[in-house]
């Protein structure tokens, strides 16, 4: 039996726009690009966390590859 190296974790390549603050009730489109050296088929779920840095309030955006859907999950 040969045991290989553990797979590498995916990394975030970019997030645009890269903003440090936005006004409340502002609509904005984000684009997140991730990279996985193990191949795209190993992505089964990806999270993007949007939060205020002061009170920790925010939400998680989760992409589920198997169901091809995005979900917004509350945090804090």
C-alpha cells in the first residue's frame, strides 16, 4: 500500500471589487476566483464570508457544486 501526500487546500486567487468599506444598503456584485492544484472536481463547497470588522456581524455565501446552488447563511 502506498500512501500519497495529502491534497493541498484551495486558495483564493482574487476577490473583486476589493473594497474596505461600503455604505449600508449598497448593492454590489462580487467575483471570487479560487484555485485548486488538485483540479476543479475536488471543489464540492466554497464559502465567501462578508462581515463588518467592528461587530462581527455578517453572512456566509456558500456555493454547493453538487446542487449547483448558492446559499446565504447568517453569521454572528
